[in-house]
């Protein structure tokens, strides 16, 4: 198909993501599959995993109320590979790489391609069933959005611990610092977060998980200019992703609470289907500084279906 | 931990299990009911106890099994559909999946030391103590081991065999030319043992399937041991999309 034939932004986005992300992913998968077909070395030394997902987001612009909220749908395809390097009997380094992309249904410039590399140093004192696993991790992500303002890179560093509670329940905790450097300073952001995950292995049937996260730092919302928005904003710019040219993106300090409830069901050989609902609420730490103004709250819901497959 | 995957409706099954455990009938606080639903804290089983957990329908020597059932070194254990049993025999421990039939073998009738295990049909994860050789048999394979952790699946056409760790001498029963010795530190060489292929071609490489290191750690704990490796392989991880 000639590029000149593409006039619909969504079709063009499909073409771009196909060319930049999906074709390389399919090539990667076919190599992994060819390896597995030949003499069945399925548990690849590179641990390639592919996931394809759909997400509905009912407040993609993180607006403070129903009238300003915009919805969108995301289609994602990611491939990841990891490699474990033993250091000694009780510690190892795990290297991880991810490459993928998102397409959006209504706002094509929110689509992106990205690449991520990460490393974690893991320590586990013994093979005792209840021995916790501690990890120091760092990862960096380069991402290119349809929106020039949003393109740039991110990083995250932190510590985590995994503790079995029973033979069906695991507790996973993370302390992390994350940062983002984008082409527009409104999307330059930093935050510190604490996350706790509870995973329940449903007998013979999959994993139910509940994740709670508290995050303190920068948040970004996109909406019409208003006294409240401008008063709490540290930085604001005219946004380049949405179809309404009147919208501005503004960054503010916030406390954010995120909860995710999900279920991962084994599905086919080496595959699983993951269903989840994520709820997030951000509250600015600074209230609007004029009489009669109330502090806005930004609430978002995301519903995700992801198919994961290992090669 | 992801385990076997042959159930149709997980919510229905969980509800049935909860009802069976008395979860909604005032016996909520009983340790057995709680452990049945939320899982237990594995520890070496006390002398005289063989069963760690029963899910669904399980028979031992033809009688329905309970948590108090003793499993001897010459017992036959059968699981029904959507069932699983975790148990200990002497210093060996097992997770036997659904629709499986296992017969233990010992050289002396009153001994708790296993000398053999027959898996005619089904799936079983096993750990054995060092010292005594054990002979494992399926419809088409014979395997000699000593102090290893292994996972087997047996059906009429083929046997799946993973030497999770340790050493195993594996042979196709009907093809003396198909023999292989596997030395494994962590699921290094899973195999299919086939029937009807050319002589010497009845053993093939296989993927790592249907068992986890967390399960191995669980059953080693029941007999007071640990796995030789510290980090589980293939841990569960969801998509973890960032917000």
C-alpha cells in the first residue's frame, strides 16, 4: 500500500505502527518460533514474550470532571525478552528489554512506539519457601508519540521485595522514583511511589491480583483554560494531541492513588489472558488560590484485556 | 503461580470449593477451611500425616481420601476430574494432578521407602530423597532416578518427562536404542518419550510445561528439604502496563 493513499489519520497510524512496531515484532516471534519448532527448544534462552492488548480509558486527558473528559481506546502490541545472569548462589542480574507500540482509536497522536531496557539485581537468601526476594532495579524508556510534545524518555529506579504469605498468596512491594523528560517541559515529570501487590493463585485456574499504589509528584491534565487550571499549574502549553485547539496541558503537583484489580487466566499453551480494571485519582497538593474555588479531583478508569504469550 | 489449566469456570469452581469448605456456614474461622481457600503455610508434615491438601475427588487404595488418610509406600492414588492431591510418602512428596492414577512400589511391605512409582495415566510432580534409587514407569517409558525432582505426564501415545533437577536415566520401554541420561540443574532438558518411531528416535526434546518451581519448593518443604536452586524459573508476571 502506498503511503500517499493514506488520508485517514487512524489508517496512517495503523500503517506507521505496523511498519515500525508490528513487523519487527512478528519477525522476532517467527525467529523464536522457528527455534522452538526445530528440536523443540521452546523455553527460549532469551525468554521472549509477546502481549497484545486492548484498553478502554474513560478519561484519557485526565480531566477533573465529566464534561471535560475524553475517552479513547488503545490497541497495544509489545514484545519483551529477558535474560538471567547468575552472580552467585543467592543473587543474580536480570536483564530485560521491551519493544512495542500503542495505537489509539480517536486521538491518533496519543499513539506511540517505545523501547525499554532494564536491569535488576536480585537477592534471595535461600530456597526456603518463605524466603523473600529483594531487588534493586533501574529501567529507561525511549518513546515516540504522534504528539511531538509527549515524545522523549522516562526512567525509573527503585527497590522491590516479593514475599510469599501462603502457598497461594504472594505479597509484592515496590518503592520507586520515576522521571520523564519530554520535548515539552509540561510533560517533564517526577514522582515517588510506593506500591503493594497481592497475588492470589486460584487453585488450578490462574491468578487474581490487587495492586495499590500511592504516588506523590507531578501529574499532567489536559483541558480548557480555566482559573483553577491555571492557578494550580506549574507549566502549561497548548496541547498538540487532541482535536480541540482550545485545550491546554498543564502540570501540577499531586497525590495520586491507583488501584488495579486483575485476573490472569492461563489460556492455551504458553499463553494467558489478563483482564484488569484500574482506577486512579489525583488530587492537587496545592488548592486554587482564590475565593470560592474548590480543589479539583481527577478520576480515571481503565479497562484492559491483554493476551500474553511466551515463545 | 500458574498451575494446570483444564478447568472451565474458575469462579464456579472457587465457589464450590468455598461451600465445601464451609466458608459460608459459620465455620469460616476453622484453619482447614481457611487453608483450603487461602492456602497454607507449608512446613514438614508431622509423623503420621500423609496428606497436605485435597482438592476435589481423590481415592487412596479404592477409598475416598481425607486429610487423615495414610498413604503407604505401596498405595494406589487416583484423582478425579478437576481434582488434585498433595501428599507425602516417607521422604518423598508429590503433587498429583487431575485424572491421574499412581501406584507406589516398595521392596518391603511395611517400608516407607519407595523403590518405584507407576504412572499409568495423568500427571505428577515428585521429589525424592537422595540415596535410594527409584524406578519410574509409564505406559512407554522407564526411568531410573536417585534423589531428584521430576515431573511426568503419561498418556497412551507418549510420556512427558522433565528432570527438574538431578540425574535421570530415561529409556523408551519398547525401543532399547532410545536411551538418554539427563543431568539437570533447573529443567534443563525436558523430553517426550514416544512410541512407534524409528529405533533410536523415540526420545525428543520437549518444552517446559505445566509445573512450577514454586510447586517444587512447596513439596520439598513438606519433607524438610529445599530445592537446589534459589530463584524460581518462569515466575508469573502480568502485563503491568504503567499508568
